[in-house]
C-alpha cells in the first residue's frame, strides 16, 4: 500500500508561488526599464531643448570670495544607484572639501596634442590645486556655514611644505647638480579654516536638488544652481541641469547615475558648479 508524502504538495505549491513571484518581478523590471528607455529618453531630450541650460543675468568683476550656502555632501554606491537620490544630477561633482577646493583652485587649458585650447565659456579647462604657469585663479577665499555650531567660517587653500625630498634619490641628485638652489620641499594642498571676519559676503551660491516622482520613474533627475546677490536678493545667474539614466543597476553598471547622460554637460565634471559660477562672479586677478 502506497502512502502519500504530505509535504510534497506543499513544496510544489511554494515552488510555484516563488516562480510566479519572480516572473512578476522580472516583468515589472522590464516594464520599468522600457519606461526609462522610451518615455525617459523623449522627456530628457525635451528638457534639454526647452528648459535645461545656463543663464547669466548679470556679471560681477573682480570678486575675491563668496558664501557657499550649501556644500555637496558625500555619497556612496547605494546612493549612486538609487533612482530617488536627490543629488543624482550632479553625481560626478566633487563633494565636501573637494567641492570647496574647486572654487579655490586654478583652471588650466586642455591640451590636445601639443596645443592648449584657450579657456572660454564654451571651451573650459580643468581645475587643479597645483600652481603652474598658464592657469587662471579661482577665488581667494570662500565662506561656509558650520552645521554643528551654526557659525560662519572663512576657508582658504594653499600648497604647504609637508616634508623633504630624499637627497639620495637619483632624480633629486640630478636636479641639485643642475640647480644648487633646487627646492627640496614636498608640498601638499591644504585648507585653512578660521572664523569669518565682519559681515557676510555679498554674493552667495546655492543649489536645490529636485526629486519629482514622475520624472524619476523615467530615469530623470534635475538640480538648479543659483548665484545670488545676498544684499539685494537678486538672482545673478542660474543653471538647470538634467541627468538621464536609461537603465537600472546591473553588474555591468552598478552605479547608473555616474554614467548618466547630462545637459548641460562639460568634459571636466568634478567642478561643474565652479565653472558656471565663475562666469557670473568673475574671480579677482592675482595680486
């Protein structure tokens, strides 16, 4: 006489439910990807043509410094793959101290072959903290608001000697033979922070990251950067950026926002805000 295993039908039912659940999840994922690839692409192209871009309403020459009303916060892979991450439109911009650095550092022309391309509004160079010939200065200082104590601080940056080169090294010995006064110092860029003197700066820079659910479902993120005259409340310039990520996270592309399409877009994406702001608030020439 045969006996029926009472567990087997239950296992079959559970397996069927798991397969159905996975099939439903796969189908939903395919629909979400289709939505981003079709409607998302069309919406991104429309936004780029109609509303995205840079607007300079007024320029101010010889600006020594400004107030950074917000600092780009740090982020990780989890955020870089999150469809609703607020900072997605500026995913590749420098953060925290690196964001501050971009405003204080120099800009150098891009070199193609042996020929440097002159720095212009439509042909920007790259930002670097090292001082070399041929660079344009950034701002002499910026001020920031400390989240912990609510106070305002002035930040400056400079190359400081942090050590000495090894005089037994072959290349150093060659340099000393050619130039007995060869500088043996090892330099490193550093930021100095001190209580801000006097009244708040007249000019400020802020940004607002937009999380619009209907756009995010289609893989679109946006953010607005504004340059303000804090004395009059006037908006001197604004940049509206859109980013579009056509696909969900995958082993081949685990952080889609880092590879997203962007408009407006620049070659050197780490200093996008600085390279817009300095078209409005022109940094003072070096003394």
